[in-house]
């Protein structure tokens, strides 16, 4: 995982947007875990504290590339699935919740 500012940070945002295109019904509407509201921008620790362990999860490392296709580093993408009557897929980039998807 890399932490950056400036042009590299911009490249990370482009990569994140590309990864999230075509997501399964990404509506990003907050949802409830018990009495707590889960929303985009929360950390994995916050979500875990309120919702507990996900039903399943996956982690993927992706190369971050410049517009000239030069590898700048890697970033970590975590997908947590909470299955219930209203199944949700939470996608985290660099430990921050980026999208909330409905299945």
C-alpha cells in the first residue's frame, strides 16, 4: 500500500475509479448494522466494530500506473461481503470505504 500526494495521488484515484466501474449496483447509500449507519469514507476498523466480521472477504493488490504506464507502486483493495436479506459488498481502498454495492 502506498500513501501519496500530488500526481501519484491523482493516479490512485483514477485507478480506483476504473476498478469501481461496472460494480454490481453501486448505489453508495448508507445502510445499518444494528443501530449504526455505515457510509462511504469509514475505515475498515469502524465497519468491523459496528458490523462484526464479514460473511466473506477478499484482498487484491493492484499496480498503480502513471498515464505513461509506468508502475508507481501498489494499492490494496479489500472487498467485504455481508450476506442477509439485503446483501452488501463493501469495497475499501487504502483502508477507506469507497463503495457500497447491493447484490
